[in-house]
């Protein structure tokens, strides 16, 4: 079954502390005991009670989902009713064993046993039934979407050919957010702790907030969000990792030279334009002393302002240590991963100052000189096929759910 359909919780170390503390600001409407089971919403002939809405609001707030917890809970419960009807009509049921395993998996993401997880939920006023309902709904919908739409979602061999560029007419593009943090002996423990927590996020807003606060790249001003990139521009090792992500999922921390990187999948699409693979990529690196101090970054910016092409760096390096400047042409698989990641964002003549060398003492000014294209089928056909299937399943499921909602009679009491 496709990864994007799995029920996921962004339970970071921060959230574990909140769970165990048991003090949550709920922000949901108060209700008297006698009104807890009164209907507040009907979806066709099915009822959503005050109790369910308050419970789901607590749960949504607890797992750190960005947005208004009450509104998110309302929409989720309405969708659960619609999904449940479709699941029931299809004759699908989730076994008690699968529900138990699903709840245990959610607990494990918080590094807790199920008993510990339930105890932490109870401290925040969340009943075990709420977790069970949440898990059962996610598992049932996953099975329903797969059984109904999987045959439609599978790409043909020709579509896979186009996606990997072997037919020269199309390709896969990905939308990513990045979080790249310099690391050295002094900050290693702190950076590694932040990276571990960020890897567990699947909220776009939460990851963007982390990127804004901690990332060293220019994309931090956009919450880490990158423009759509052809898959083939990413480092080969990163292509497989990215394609395995569901929307909202984050990679494990990726160690780079002098940095740690994480990427969040925002979206994947097929492009009508060509997506060539590359035989070689040519680039220049130039070391500027001072590291990521204000003085070092100012000197790096001055260097960038004086270089419009790769050839310009040779005049800048006259009379200096020859080791400061290097012009390289390498196959993508042989380029150091941190450099390859930065090159993926650049067009010819563009620069990056996100990287450092010599244990952070020098800023690495990087300029892309050009890419030499080739037609090749290096990407795994199975990986590409799975990515296309995930994309199409998500679109089919969202479209079907929107249709059901449009046809339903939803009343607020």
C-alpha cells in the first residue's frame, strides 16, 4: 500500500514533553456534562456529537497539527463520516489486530509504548476510543482507496519511460522544503537534536517554522521552500530518498560535509517538458575566510557581486593560494553531496554561499558553470512507478472525497 496513505503523527520530542506534562490549552467550546452527547453536526443521517468534537480537538492540538484545532477537528470528523460510509458500502472492515498494531505504531513514533501513550493522552483528557477511532478511520480509508483506485493509478510502461526521461519528452518534478544547518564540534549536540526533532515533523507549517529559525540557506526566508525542481537535477542518492516520501514526510537527517540536511516532500508532478539526465556537471568553488561570521558572509557576498561567470573567479584568485579556487567537471554521482544539493537549485552563472569548509572557517562560494545532458535510464523503474502511483492515488482520493462532500447534506446544530 502507498506510503502517503499511512496514518502519521508528527510526535517530536517537544510534543512528548507536552504529552507527559498533561497541560494543554484546548481552545474548544465548553459543554455541560448533559450536552456532551448532543449532536452538533449531521452528515446526511449520521451524527457528530459535542463529545466527539471536543475529543478530536484535544487530539489535534496534542499532535501539533498547525491551524485552529476546533476547525481542523470539525472538518476531519465530517470527512471521517463520509469515508466511513464509503468503506462500509464496499464491505471493508479493519481487524482488531490491525487497529492494535496501528495504535502501537503511532505510540512508537513518540518513543512510547502503547500503554504509556494512552496514559499521556489521558493526562490531556483524550479517551482511548478517540485514538482507536482515529486509527481505524485511517486504516480503513487506506484500504478503500487502494482497492478502488489502484488499478487506475498504476502508470503504463510508456508513462514510466516519459517520467524518467528515456523518451525525452517528459519527467518528474518535485516540490521540496529544505532545512540545512552548519555543524561543528561546538554545536554538534544541539544541531543533531534539532535535526532529530525536525525529521519527525509532517506539518508543512511546523517544518517551515524550523527552516526559518535554523536553516543557513537563502531559502529560509521562504520557510525552506524551494521552487519546483526536475528530479534529475537532484543528487542521484537523494532522488531515491525523495521519491520514497509521502507528501508532508521528512527525510532522516542527511550528514553533509560541515552540515546536516533534511528535506520535506511538498508535492510531485509529471512535467510535459523534457527532463534530461546529466553526464557531467561543471562548477567552480572558491574559499572565502571568515566562515559564517558577519565579516565572512560580507566578504562572500562581495565575491559573488564581482563574479558573473565562472571565468571571473580566476581574476579574483590571482596571487592567492591556488587551493582556494577549483573548477570541476564530474558525473553527478561523483560530486560531494552537499555541493550537489546546492547545484540542484542553481542555473548556470548562479551562486550559493550556503556551504562551509575547514570546519566552518571558510565560506564555500559555489557557482554552476553548466550541465552536460545525456539520455539514460539510471532511475529505478519501480521507484518512479511507485512515485507516480502515489501521486495519482492521492489525487483520485481527494477528488472522490470532494465529490462525496459536495453531494452530502451537512447541517450544523
